[in-house]
């Protein structure tokens, strides 16, 4: 098994992790320098699984639980 994935393989790996991302989006992220780390080998972008997993973890954000509108208004100072 090669340690590198081409863009199609990288997209498949990312989707297997539950992240809905397509080839075009991955290419756009690469061009904006916001996507996972990659190498250019023989003119092709190649990704390592560990770099893809690290990037996915870096994108995860946990949002605070939402409060109901009345609870939020009641918490405001009078």
C-alpha cells in the first residue's frame, strides 16, 4: 500500500471519515493554502493519510450548546 493518495484517493479517504468534500473543493483548498498538506510528485498532488487525518482533526470545532431564546433573554442584565 502506497503511503500517498492522489486527489481522488484523498477525497475518498476524507469522505470515509465523514467529511463531505469533493475533488474540486479539495483542489480549491490546496490553491488557497487552506487544505491538507500535500506534495507534488511528477506534476500530481499527492497526500499522505496521516496529513489528511491531521487536517480533519484541525478542522473540527465543538460549538457550545444553544440556549433557548427566553433563557438567553432572562440571563441578560436588566
